[in-house]
């Protein structure tokens, strides 16, 4: 089975609860739609668990992007040769923004790792996908973190910039793909801000499946099975997701 989870934000206990609920095995595949780090209590532990699983694919989120951008600079030995120009004013602005957006807990836990563990994490993030396409249950799913900025019908996904998938929220009132069996699956935007009932549940309309149920913000963490349309929530019993 193919599963999708989004915006874990360091909520390790909810993440492992979902894996247990779906009986995640070596025969399954799990796609994480980014923002596994920052804000929550155990972001590095989530990353380390993912790294040990060959059947887990990380799709880059804006939080992993800024984490990598900052830490790839700071996790370098400062020498006499690079001391004056290694960290720029732009780097300091990135650091400040990251701290304001919940990066402090990730930074502190990363700092406790040895140099090899730090390098492994940065290498893992650098290999993350900007998007994935999965075919399951007779349907085609385009998996991204936030949306597809400047979407044009017929434009190949490889022709977009990676930032188009990371920072710009999807337009949930617009159907992106004419094919009724193609779905855009996103995180980034908490579903209570999309759903009319404001519930922290998966949203599905207009060929969209929005997965960020606001786990860190007193919401829930959701896991979707692409073959069956079934959704599992951390702390909840299984709930069936109706099909369009």
C-alpha cells in the first residue's frame, strides 16, 4: 500500500502511532509531504526514524529547506580562511526567520548530534524530492508540499522551479488537472482554514486532497492510503474518506 502523511512538525509520538495503526511494513511505501521538522517536541527523532526506513520518501517542505539552508552553513568548521565571509548578512536573516518560525527546537537537537550524524541528516534532506507522482487504485496522485505556483495545464512538472512546490499555497477552489482521476495532494495549509466546518480533517474537493490537519496546532495528524481512500488519524479510529 502507498500512504501519505504531511506536516508532522516534530510530533514523533503521533507519527509512530499512525505507523502502528496502519501496520506499516517493508512492503508498503510512505510519502511525507514535508515540514517534518520544527515547532514540535522531537523533530530530529522523526528525521532519524525516516532515514532508517528505505520505503519512506521525503518530499521537501519549506521548513526542511530553511533548515538545510541555515545548518549547511553553520555545520561547517570556521577557519582563518573563511572566518570573515563564511556567514553573510543574508545567512543571519535566514537564521532569524527560521528561529521565528519554530526552528529553535530543531536547532538545539541538531546541535547535540556528532558531526557524522549532522552530515547524514543534511545529506538526507538534500536528496529530498520536490514532488512525486504515484499511481494507485486506478488513480494518479501528484504529491507536493504546498501547491504548484503558476500552474499551467500541460506544463511538465520538471519545468517548474522547486520553490513553486514549497512556498505557495494551492488554490483549493480551482481544479488543476482536467483528468478526473488525477489529484493534487498537498500539505502546508491547515485544513481547518480550508474546510467550511473548520474541522481538523482531510479536505477533498476539486481534485485536491489537503493533508495538513494542524497536528502541532491542536489539530490532528492524518495518514491517507492511496489505494483505498481510507484515512487514519492519530488518537482516532479509522475514518473512511469518501471518493469523488
